[in-house]
C-alpha cells in the first residue's frame, strides 16, 4: 500500500544515511589511529580500509536499524504524517509493520552476506594487514588431537590448503607407538594427503634383545578426514569469528568427537540470532512514542531512545564477549537476552493490536 511504501522508503533512507555516517566515523577514526602502523603500499592500505568497512558494517548495522526507526518516527511526528495516518483509520500496529518488515529483510540479507562474503573474518584480515603486512598470516605450531592421534603442524597455510612440518604421534594404551614425520601435506577430497613420510615405530618389547626402533618410508598417507584448512586454523587457534560454512562443518565434526563446541555455537548464535535484537527493540521503542509533537519533547525523546538503544546494545556486546571467553554459556550470553527482548516486544505488539 501507498502508506506502507511511504514509511518504508523514508525508513530505508534514514537507515542508510545513519549506517554510512557511523561506518565512515569508525573507519576514519581507526585509520587515523593506525596510519603509522600500516604498510606504505597503497594497495594494502585500500584492502585494510575495505576490511575495516566490512567489520564496521558487521558491527553497526543492527544498531543503525534502530536509530533509523527513531529518526523516521521523529520525521513522521514533526511533519504530522503520523497523525494523518491515524486519522485515515490506520492503527499504530499498521504504522509499525513497515519498520519491522524492512528491518527483518535487511537482517536476512545481512545473514546471507555472512555465507557468501568475508564479513565474519574482516577484523582478522585487517589485523593481519596492520601487524604483519599481509591479510593472511600463516598459523604456526598447531598441536591437536584427532581420533586418538596427536598431530603437530609447524606451519599452516589455509589459502594454499597446505601444511608444513608434519608430526603425527600414535598412542596405544598410554604408550607412544609410532611417529609419522613429513615435510608437507596438502588438503584434497576431505583428507590431508602426505606424499612421502618417514614412519618411526617403537617396539612393544623394550628389552635389549628386541629389534629396536624401525624407520620405514611410506607414500600417499591420508590423515585428518574432514578437517578443512580454514576450520583447523580457526578452531585450534581459539578464534571466534567463523564463516557460516566453516562453523557448521566444525560443529558437525567436533561434536561427533565429543569436543567442546561452545565457541562455534556462539559464532552461529551471533550470526543468526543476535541481529534480531534490532526488530525487537524497534517494536519496544515505537510504542513509547506519542503520536503528536504536542505531547512529545523531541530532544528528550531522542536522548532517551538513543541512550536506551546504546545501553541494550552495549549489554548484549558485553554478554557476547563473556561467552566468547567462556565465562558464561553462549546460550546465556546470546539467546537468553534476545528471547527476553522478543517476549517484551511480542507483549507490546499484542497489547496494542488488541486495543485497536
């Protein structure tokens, strides 16, 4: 309908302007703070700013949706458009629907972007450019357990899907049995392939009459089925910024082995659940605003609405960081506060819908 389109277009305009302003401020402030540490290469600086922009959008998009609603609502009140809508028979719920629909659509697009772009790892890449002069820094000295094998990678190159300095220790009944030593391995067809390796075997009998340690050479050895290079890089370095594909693959593999997956669950919650605090907060704030400027102190309302939004956003951010450091479960840090906000928003929606 025409009224819905009118509200949606103004809301999208204010949202876009606010998001652009916040992103430019965040990226510009970061560049001024770190300009001396960046490489003199113009290409690397441009890539750094691009990744910082992705990170800023990832961080600021949900809160920009709420600020956009506040700005749009003030515009509708100042122009008396809201009173006119109500005079034509539209309810407060009808006026709210475009905000919720546009915000939800933008969030779904935002979540889709995490599946097809580098939003999740933008901060990691920007950090690597600033500190190491390249957006991907090789992971070093990875040591982990897989299906009873203790595995060490001296260096992991995720983009090349290659590992250097391989050591695989096989233990039987608490005693070291064999050690596989290889210079490199590459990932292909869900396995890490070692072209050539030395296999050191310790005898079961450690007496002077035993044959002693034997060293054999073998070719085409397969290890670590299902461990994708990027997943290895993130899981065993304790990182919390996963892409959707890597998070699902890591969760499936590690949960089947009984390994702790709280970081991975938290990453999925942050992608799929956390952004929806914006529509819930939009609903809650919307119903607290009077319909006419006669009953509204614009400055006081703007201050209160922005402050409330920042407090909620800051509280959610704090809980997410606590869950990242395993101080609290991911379900408590992400799902619980969003559920509480959703229930409050649902109560407000039903209350005003029944009153019309």
